[in-house]
């Protein structure tokens, strides 16, 4: 198979959780702290039922981990958007927040290391993930 799903099937409508919740009056937004066109997300998300996509360009990068905004900064800054979402109307909302620190390359500042990984296990993808 050639290409990735969000490219090959970007025009398909996938009737999943965002659409189901919208059927019950919810507003559905998606948050991701990386480039909105990476993996064709900007085109694919509306067809999944998301009404707004908050992406890298909507955040101020004060701290990065790996290739994007740190989770702490992402959550802190997302709160303002969640307040905006909540204030739209009296209807409930669904917010799907996708963090970046649990994604390769798993490069974390040592201040975030909380596990005691033995030296002989350090330096591989599993140890870096943990």
C-alpha cells in the first residue's frame, strides 16, 4: 500500500466518537502541539468530526521536549482554549488532546527522569521511552 491513511483517505468521513458526540449536541475540538499539516491532519480531522483544530501555530513554545511543546506547556496553554470552548454555548464539549512527549524520539530533560534505569539498560528506545 502506498501512502499513509490520513493522505489516502483524507476525504473519507469516519463516523467515530467526535461525530457520535456531535449527534448529542457536543462541540468537538482536537488539540495537537505539532504542525497542523503533518500527516495531513488539517484535512483529515474535520472528516473525523472535529470542528476546530488547535495546532502548533496556536501555542507559544516556552519549553520543548523531543520535537514539540512540552506536555506541561501544552496543557497549561490548552486551558485557555478549553475555556473558550466551554463559553461557546450551553452544550457540552469533547476535547481530544494529543501530547508529544510520549512520541519518539523520547528525548527528555533529565529533570523529568523519575525511574532509576540501570546503566546497562540506558540508551535504547525502551529505556528512553520509560
